[in-house]
């Protein structure tokens, strides 16, 4: 039994490490193709009946896009929840409230700073703000490891 859980933990760790590398690369490639459609791989421009390679390519794009969307939802949740969390911990921030985990407060503090920065960029230029949010979401696993 213990060997199975260790093996499962190792598999999760390896998958997480690959995700920390592949997702930012996929995000940069997606943004590159978004701004320069001429750089889209030619295999994605072919019809799906021409070759099974096209199906595999679109399956990879779909899988990575799904992971990117999932991370955008996760990042969006924590960014939008951070002001609510910090308001709830306001007595602790003033110094009179009950004990709270300092790493958790630091995490939500950085989330709030990131929310403010992204909101400022979005007000300044909506397209740049969207690119910044997609970049943050694509680098989500790396940012979250650094923040936590």
C-alpha cells in the first residue's frame, strides 16, 4: 500500500514539473500566434481528413488550451478572492485579531498586489491587460509555487 502512494506521488510530481515547463511555453506560443497568425504551424491549417497527424495536433492544442483555461479560472478565483480574504483578516493585520498563518496572508497579499497591477494594466490598455492575464495564467503553476 505505501509503495503505491509513493509511486502515485512521484507520478504527480513529474507531471507537475512537466506542466511547469510546457504550459508557459504553450502560452507564449499561443500569444505569438494570436499576434502573428502567419506563425501558426502548417499542420493546424490542414483539413482533419487529410492525416491523423492533424487530429493529434488539434488534440494537443485542445488539451493544452483546456489546461490554460483551467489555470485562468484558478488564478482569477484567487485574485478576486484576495480582497475578501484580506478584509476578513483586517483585525489580524492591525494586530488585534486571532492568529493567522503568515504564509497564507502573504500569499493573498501578493494576489491582491497582482490584482491591482492587472486591473491597472487593464484600465490603461485592455488588450495589454488581457495578454498580461493570459501570461500570468499560463505561468500559474510556476507563480503559485513561488508564492506559496
